[in-house]
C-alpha cells in the first residue's frame, strides 16, 4: 500500500517523507519514502511536491488505527 500527499513547500535536500503507523495505541511502525516535484502545465506553472511512502509487511485483516505522515527535515 502507498500513502501519498502533497505539500507546496520545497523539501530540503535532507528531508524525508515519513509515515508512522501502528495497531492499537501509539506508532509502532515507520516507513520512509520520497518526494517528487510536480509542476502544473498552465500559465501559472504552480508547483507542488508529491510525497509517496510504501507501507510494507501489512497483515491481512489487521486494522491500523493510528497514522501520522510528515516531512522530517
């Protein structure tokens, strides 16, 4: 499964896209990913950064109730 979100601020070169998640109370698992620049083709050429993190080793039938996503500088 992939978690995707966007930001308008440019990540620093050392920034990491992070998703923390878990079962029950607290964040027990952590996955990292990357950000890609997307520039709209219109006349304003608006930019945003698309963050994508893959969650691996998820267990079928398990509810992951806690999730936090952020860009860690």
